[in-house]
C-alpha cells in the first residue's frame, strides 16, 4: 500500500541524505535511525536494518561518519567531510523532501484509521464469537467494495 510508494522516494538517494542529516543533528545509533523514520512517517515507512546498516557502513567507508562504541552500541557521528557532503546536496534534495512530506500529510489520516482498525481486530480476534466474526466479515467486504468504487470511479 503506501509503504511501497514512500520507499520509491528513497530510491534516488534521499534516504542516504536524510540519514546523514539526522546524524548531523546528534550522534545516533542505527536502531534510533530506524525508529526516527518510523515515527517521522507515522508508520508509513519503516526502514529495516537491511536498509539502514549498509548505508551506515558506506558512510563510514566514505568518511562521512565516524563510529564509536557507547554502552555496547555503535554510535555514529558526522565528520567534517559528511557535513560538506550535506551542504553540497541540500538544494538538490529539498524539492524531493517537500514532495514526500506533502504525499505523506495527505494520507496520514487514512493510514492511521487503517492501522487502528487492524489493531482493534488483532487485539480482539481470538475473543470474537462466530456471530461477531461473520458480521465483521460482512462489514469489511462491504467496505472493501465501497473503497474499490472510490478508487476506480
């Protein structure tokens, strides 16, 4: 659904830029970066460790970040070379960031409602009676039909 569209924004190097910009704000570890993007995009985009850590490793190899062990975690800090890279790329990515933020803000409410409905169902799934389950199934089928009409009208 939405996550695939959001992921497309990042194919043009935007994720790399946004990660380095985040590291520029403060030293940070990989999990915090993943959590930041999940929170930033209200769950519409949740980067995996398979997306984040190879970029961090490349940043380190390129000299954009330095790595330090703190409390058993690898913490990344931006270097002067990383700051220079950010400065040279800023204007090129600004339009992409604005476009992505517009896309997300227009869909934030819909995404929240879909997640809330899924959460409600999952939390109560095992307690549903046969009658409740059947009624909910009918409601979802009718809702899906109506949503299809809106999408494909």
